[in-house]
C-alpha cells in the first residue's frame, strides 16, 4: 500500500505517517513550512497549488491520499477568512477531485467545529452542521467539496486534537500548554463551559488507517469516549504531573475576548466507529496514559 500524507508535519499528519510506517506501508509525505523528521520522502506543498499537487500525484501514484493539511488557527481564520476558505474550503475539493480522476482513495479530516454546540446531546455523523466561526464554515465547505468531487471519500471527524508529535516525541496541544504553564508556576483559568471529546492524534491515526484499509467510506467520528471540559482535563493533568497544590480557576468562555466564537458543546458520538471496528474507543484516562511519558518528560 502506497500512501501520500498531506500535512505530514502536523500533529495528526505526523501520527498518520508514523502509524502507516508501523503498518509497513510505503509512505510519501508533504509538508508546508518544516520538513518532518521521518526517513520517508517529503515534498514541500501548499495544498492550494493544484498543479503542483497533481504533478506529485502522478509521480507518487499512491493507492490512497490522506489530507491532514489545514489552517487550524481558529482566531487566525477569523482574521483572514479568504485564506481560511482557500486552504480549508476550496483546496480539499480540488485535491479530492484529482485523486478521483486517478482512482486513488481519499481520506479527509473534518472537525467538531462544524457544529454550533447548542445541542447538549452527543453529535452523531448525521447531525446538522451549523458552524459559528470562519474556521468551522471553511472546514464545512471543504467537507462538502470533497464529497462533491470524490465518489467515495472517507471523512474522519476528530475533536480537540492533541498528542505526541512524531518522530520527535514532544507533546503537542492542550495538555502541553497546561503542563508548561503549571511548570512556570502560573495560575491556570480553564473553561468549565466547553464540552469536548478530546482526540489523541496517535489514536485517530491508527483508527483512520484501519478504516481506510477496511474500505470504510463516508463520515466517521473518531474521539475518546469521555465528554469533558478543559477544566476537568486540566485537573487530571495536574494530578498526573504531581502538582496537586497548583491553583486552577474555573473560567467561562465569556470571560475571554477572542476573535472567533467557540461552540460550547461538541462532544462526538463514537458508537459508529466502535461498531465498525468492534472495539471501544479509549476513555480520556486511557489516552492520557498513552502520552504519560511525553507529558512528564523534562
Ligand atoms: N487541532 C484540533 O483541535 C482539531 C480538532 C478537530 C479537527 N482538527 C482537524 O485535524 C486536521 C489536522 O490538524 P492538526 O491538529 O494536526 O493541526 P496542525 O498540527 O496545525 O496540522 C495542520 C498542518 O497543515 C499544514 N498547513 C497549513 N496550511 C497549509 C497549506 N496552505 N498547505 C499545506 N499544508 C498546510 C500545517 O503546516 P505549517 O504549520 O507548516 O503551516 C500543519 O502541518 C485538520 O484538518 C484540522 O482541521 C483539528
């Protein structure tokens, strides 16, 4: 199996490269700014550059392409909506269309931010999207474009992605942010009114590849089974770091002035992926166990 991974130096992309290599697949990556540290070929690519992508596709001739490239800075998308729409909304459809004409399978990565967060139930794959910020609008446009241009894409939808960046082993995302502030002696203020099912990048990557290999297509939520808040995650991390005395204040999203609104409740229903794989998704505790050594590394 030859796999082409777009965004191979991102948190999720680097885990997809790593998991595919562990499966013994032949992997070619693309990177945007910095080349990933893997011993696989990586080509610089801006996914808006369709001609360059098509030329690469012809040279690599992959059985499948996984698109982990995106503009993920939610506030940055709000301040530059044209750039967000070009990267997250327009480019994925062109990339998927080029794969379709060459009979390559295509996997795209969506987001829980396609939802408005007003529903306190878990969001299933067929829940109605209604994004409340430019990032979510642009990602929703990308999801739609992929479905328009490829006959059978796999669309994996994670939430609140964090994990161990590969191959260097450093922790990335919210747990790293919490750890670094606790170590700096700062008092943390963490939201109690944002509910998410955090997705560990290594877990998403291995599930994504298994779904792809099994021929699963359509949309699939991939996240942990625990619906929780940044406050509760912070408390769990504080305990794991042995810093129980460090103060963590309960905060509300309304306390912070940010360019983009965030949904309040985007916990994902993971029963579909559990049924398909006949395996329970991990709890948050199990996922944090998996990143423990990177979390506690000095
Ligand atoms: N982070 C989350 O909480 C979260 C939650 C749900 C879904 N997702 C989705 O998960 C996917 C992976 O995100 P992630 O968490 O791994 O974020 P990430 O670490 O920011 O990875 C995104 C990658 O895309 C690259 N990129 C940005 N602009 C590009 C462009 N114009 N052309 C090509 N590559 C470009 C970035 O490279 P540079 O850094 O070099 O620009 C980066 O390596 C995305 O589709 C994201 O929307 C993320």
